[in-house]
């Protein structure tokens, strides 16, 4: 990833590997070193955060190729804007805001947002499961999907960031621009909708 940008190419990965092995991955320190001229250290930030950014890309685009392109675009934007990172929030929050805005701009031109919860729930089932168990699992998936679909897209991104990216309400506000009280309301309402749907499912 990112090797097409001459500023991001690196010759020796030993420094990166050593840093990872010793746990020396303080994002703000790495950012300050990059801004000071050690541009090859940017790959440390990529290694730390590309999985989460790729997951957000899958949430929005549901396509591995598009998610990969999205991830590269996000890191290129972050790299070019790195000098503007002031350290007032976690680097990951700053990065996810770039990712969220990038994805939102693209998805508004293309298609609907899909929750990461839906993506996770569609993993392959064990081939040794009985037809009855598979049918029950599929019915449960349908109940979860139906509950999620009742949430507006703004609700679903709040739920994803809160549960799947482990972001606080304040961090979600920084990422999305949605007020904290609204975020809390979205998350709380989503719990009620999901609980009601699943209760209805178990009763049936």
C-alpha cells in the first residue's frame, strides 16, 4: 500500500519492525517525527490503523476492492494533512474523521451505507451444522438486519463507531460532527429497536 508515492517508500523495514516489537508506537510522537522529516515512519501509522480504516471502507462499500482503494485514499489524505494534526484528540480519531468524511462524500454519490454489524453477521456458517441450526441462524440474521434497517444511516454509523470501533461518544462527535446527546440517543434507540426485534423473533 502507498508505495506509488515516492515520499512513502522505505528502504529498510528493520526500524519499523523494531519499533513494533518494542511497543514504541506512540502516534503523536511518530507524527512529530514524520513532520520533522522522517517520512518513512508513516508506514508505522499505516500498520497500526489500516485494518480499522479498511473495515470502515467495507461498511460503506461492501466491496474489498473499493475498500482497499478507499483505505489508500484515506492514508494519502492523512499524510498530506499531517502537519495540521495538533494532538488535541487521539490520532485515530483524527484519522477516522478523514475516513468518515471521505466515505460519506463517496457513498452519497454511489449507494447506501451498510452497517459493519451486517458484514460481520454474514460470515460463513460451519458446514457441519444441521439444516435446522442453519435455518435458525439465518432467521436470526434476518431479525438483526431488519432491526438495523429501521435505523437511519446516521444512527447506524454511530452504532458502528461505538460498538465495533470502540469510540467514545465524544470521539464519535469529533469524527461525525453529530452532537454527543444525539449520538447517545441514536445508540440508545438502536438498542431498543434491536431488543424488540429479537424478542419478537424468539417469541415466534
